[in-house]
C-alpha cells in the first residue's frame, strides 16, 4: 500500500512539473511580433498618442459656439422699504411699498457666444495640436523600432548561449572519455600522474564554464519571456529556420539617404518645429482684438410684481486687452526661443542619426568579416586537433600539445557561435538605424 501511494505521488509531481513548465518554439520573426504586442514601453507611447488626440479634439471644440444655461430661485423675507425723504411715520402709500410683498424671484436664461475673430488663436491652437499628434505618432514608431531591436538582441544572445552550451557539452563528453583512457594509461605507468591531473583540471574548467552558461541561459530565458509577455515558467526553444538569412546591404550613401528619409525621430522633431511655429502665432494673437457673435434668452418671474417671457437678445461683442497686447512681447520671445531650441535639436538629431548609420554600417561589415575569420579558424583548429591527436596516439606528440589543440578548437567553436549571433544583431541594428524596422 505504501509503495502504491509513493508511486502515485511521484506521478502527480511529474504531471505538475510538466504542466508548470511549457516549451514554446519561436522564430525570430515570431519573437519580434510578440515583443511588439506585449511591450509596456510601447503601450506607454501609444497612450501619449491618445492624449495628443484628445488635445486635438479639445482645440477643435473651440470652433463651436459656447452655449450655457442657468436658472436661479430666490426666497426673500419681508423687507422694510421706503424712499429717501419719506418720514418713518408717514401714513402715505409709498410707490415702493409693493416691493415689500415680494418673497420669491425666479430667473432662467440661456446664452450663446460664437467667436468670429480671435487673432487666429483658435486656428493656430488647432494646428499646434495636430502637429504634436503627428510627432507623438512618430515617437511610437521610434519606440517600436527600439522594441524590435531589443527583442532581437535578447533572442540572439539566448541562441548564442544555447550554442555555447552545446559546444561545451560535446567537449566535456570527449574529455570524460579521454580521462577514462588516461586513467588506464596512468595505471599502466604509460603517462605520469601530472599529465592526468592536467587533463582532469581541463575537464573541471569546462564543467565550470558549463555551469556559468547554464545559469546565464536561465537568466536569458527569463529576460526573453518577460520581453515577449509569456508565462514565467515558459522554456523557449529557438527555431533556427532562416535565422541568419539577411538581405543584401546597399552602399553607404544609399543607406545614409534612406535613414535621413525614413527615421521617425527626424519626422517627429520636424512636426515639433511646426508646432512651435504655431505656438509663436498663438502668443502673437494677444496683440489682436477679439470679436464674437452673442445671443441670449431670458425668462423672469416675480410674483405680484412682474413676469418676463421670451426675452431674446442678439449682438456682437468686441474685446481688446491693452495690457495683453503689451505683455505679448514676452510670450512671443519665449515661443521664439522654444522654436529655436527645437530647430537646433533637429540639426543635432540629424547629425546623430548620420553618425549612428555610419557606425552600424561599419559594425555589420566587420561582423561579416569576423564570421569568415571564425569559420576559417574553426577549420584550422579542427585540422590542428586531428594532427595532434594522431601524433599523440602514435607517440609523436606530447599530451600537453594534444590538450592545447583541444582548447584552441573549443575556443574557435565558441567564437564562431558568438560571431553569428553578433552578426544577426548588427544586421537588425543597421536596419533600425535606416528606419527599415517601422
């Protein structure tokens, strides 16, 4: 009975573990899509667009007339009312005596005001809000490109660690087989104890490297899971199909022009410049008078005294603030300085983007050259290892030479895996720098 219960518990634990951890196979394109969909920073940028859209709607509302209604009801006590010069003991009837019988007053009115001219303030406020909305939209595109690149970086680094783990595991397996042979040779006095210890030390070093890599894989997997919005217990399996397929890269001049035409940062700051120009016109509007069409409707009811119904009025209101016109110079100076700052920022951003494209282009070209060198290094290291292995087995080479060749092969294989991941990152960073990841 105890044995059956134990087996049942073990089965339940295995089922729970299988359920708790799920494996998800992902390609780089699928990872990018998930990263964009679940990005919190991108959601924050999109909320700023909605805020800008709301401000556009507010500015558009200013074109409509302002309509308001109000109503009031007053209850009054019995006041003592007399005209000036009338004696307090006079028994004559005062013309205002009827007002002392007024105890209730009701008033209802509606008003309408339609702006006809306000120094173009309403129109320029609307234009400024439109420009800021466009700038916020391009800011979202900038953030989306960053999310894509960060996702690719995390994905490539995770792949690099998995490849490094595979290389180390294979190397450790070979070293363990080698140790078995060396222990037999040491027992037969064919090699020294010192040679065996060196081999064991190398195997231990590989084990330490594998421990570090396994820990980094768990951390990289968790980081990638957070970026993609997946459950924390998800284990990601990399789909290597078309992982390193990259499009051809044009020459430097074409890339630079493409970047200056496509980068959303440049488009965003250009709309900010236009918004500041509209802001200057808004500040200048204080110099002009305002003109509005007005209208109203009034109903008044005072029991035992007067009743007013359907009292309509219409007219034109004119307003000119002399102090506002005088103080507008300071607002205009502030708006002009802000506009100048944005124009300088536009020039700085253009220069930074040009430098960034140049840097990413050179980095990608360098990564391609490194891959060729790493490939050649792996072939050379394999040939060197085989030669030393054969010489060692024939007694023509020292064990240390054989072990050194093994270390060189291991390092070359790790470098090649790292170079491939770095090349993929460099390619996507180059595409981002030219605005092709929108």
